[in-house]
C-alpha cells in the first residue's frame, strides 16, 4: 500500500536455475546493487544484563507503544473533529489490527500461556504510560531526518542537553556516549558523536584539534601520492568501476553534483589503493554517503541536505569533510573487510547465518521461501553488502548507524539480527506470495519509502530481543 500508484518494479527477474557455488550465482546476476518515548526504556536493557523474561516484556512494551502511536496518528488524520472529543484512555485501547510492525516470536506461532500472561500485564502497564506530547514522525518526508524543523519537545531538548553535558567534559566517557547514543543521536551533536564512536577522534578534548589536523593532512598526502596513478594501466579497472558506481548512489540530487562526484572518487580510489587485499568492490561506494551527509551538516544550517549546493562551501571546509569521511569509512570497513576480499567470504558467511537464524525464529517463513526456491543469497547478499542502505531511506540508515556505532560489532554481528528482524517484519506479505518471481520482486523492492525513526526504533527493538535470546545460545546456528 506504500508503493506510489503507477510505479512499476524495475525488472522481472528470470527464475534462476539452482547454483552450487557463489561464483556461479555471481556470474548469473547482472547487477546485485540495483522518536518514540520508549527509547530510554530500550536503552536501559541494552546497558544491563537482564534475564530473558524482563527483556521480552520490555521489547513487547516498546513494540506495543509504537503500535498505539501509529493507530492514534492514523485516527487523528481520518477523524480530525472526533479526535478532540475522545478521552485519552479510549485512544490507548485502539487495537493494532494490521501487521505493519514487527511481530515477535512469542506473539506469533510459539506463544505459551505464561507468555500470554506476561504480554497482557505488559500491555496493561504500557497503556498506563502517558501519551507522547507530539505525533510520531510524519511519513513521506524528504531524506534525512530534519526536513521539517518543529521546535524541540521537552524530551528532545533534555536528550540534547545530556549529550552536550557529556561532550563538554575534558575527557568524554565513551561508554556513556554509547549508552546514550543507542536510542538515537540528536542532529546537532551527531557529527562529533560519530567521530568519537568510530574511533577517529580521541576522548581527550585537548588532543582533538591536533588529531584532526594531523589526520586531514595525512589523507591529502595520500591524495598527492596516489591519485594521479588512477590513469595508470594497472589501476584503470578500479577507477573505471568507481566512476560507474557513483552515479548509482542515493540520494540522486546529491550524487549529480560534480563536486560530490569528485570527492567520492578520491575517497574510494585512495581507500582501494591503500587496501590491496580487497581493493574496490561494488557496495563500498554506498558506505561513504552517511558520513558525508552527516559531516556536511556540521557546517550548514539548511535542513534539506540533499538540495544543498556542496560547491558553495569554502574549499577548506570541503577538504575537512572529505578527509573526515575517508577516515570514518575506513574505521567502519576495518571491522567488516572480509565482506570485500576475494569472493566476499564475510558476506557469504553472514547470508548463511541469516538463513539458519530465520529457520529458528520463524520456521514458516523459512519453509515458504524454500518451497518456492527463493535463495537467501538472491536478496540478502545486498542487505549485507550495502548494510540495508538500498532497502531503507537515507534518514533511516543514519538512524540505524547511530545504534550500530553504539553496539559492539554493530556493523557485523548486530546487523545480522537487524536483517533477521527486517525479513520477519514482512512475514504476512511473504506468506501471501505464491510465486517465485513475485516473491523475489517483493524482497528486492520492499515498501519502505515512507519509513522514519518510528519504524527503525521498532526494528532495533526486535533485533535486540533476537540478539539477547539467540546470541549466547550454544546451538545458535544449528538446527
């Protein structure tokens, strides 16, 4: 229902014959690249070692609260006059009849009487919570969270103040910063927070200016040393592939700016030359965009970053943004480089882990995909290779990365659970499709264009619940 009228899927995939190796699959695939009030509650479980019952109950509460807020917002749009006459108690009792939110395992086909009792008591408690003072994030807004700039709510102002106090000290407590950032980072402090969380900047305030100057100078020494070699015969293939991939990036308005293309080409070529074990691989180009957009916001007041003319910034500022984006992307890739070495073994392993995890948490979905001969590699390869950037809007990717940088091994280990929650999120639609081609078209073009912070918060809540329930299980990836 979220797909725009008249839009058509890009292409209809031909049913692939069964393949036995990754190389065979790769050769047959022409282009694989084609603010809730309960965040603090979720943050609390992320910071403590709790038993499973408490985690399940809290995760249910997060999902149910988001469900109520969605229904309340929908009701207000459809009945603007009646809404003023309703008691708040009546609003909280509206049932979540559709399946737009993630359906947890205990709510689905594995419920027990004890689970139901816990769920009911959790629902009663969540209904007694005060309603949000603002409606949920409006769907359909332009990419990046801040296209609309309402005055900060009391809660948002309080969170921003917590970040500012934490960052103002002589030594930033990185553990506290991770805990605070797990449920999202305010736009005003996101650039500095990302640099700290990625390990690019030191915790000591006095050392930061010196570190920035040294690392930015070091990057442009690399540019001076290596970038002219892009025309050498042995580097032609690398540079040509980068040149082909950049126009495929999102958002379109940003990537069409010649200055942005120039910056991205330099960043990607220097990284490829300095990492010969992997070199440049399709998909790495996407990983520059979130850093670039966030760091541009450090220097501008415009809210719609995609419509901003980057070339209007001073040359020194552009150089700072370019160098910072390079180093932070490098830090990210250090943790997942086996995704991009020969034959991409890291991605193959993660796709296999996802398949086995889904078979444990939702056997019906797993069996349905298997019966229709849909291989996980056909849709999940891109999920792992591009970290879901092609599946959700850029604003959602930036919010996801707030949490990924707060989690131990967020871009590798926790991302697996996000992908599992993301797949099971569409279980109703998946089970309704009875055809191989239709299933594959759906999984490669999921209707997330209107997603925002609310949907991402629910997805992260479910992913954390799955991680807590399965990560330490001895037979986690065994049937």
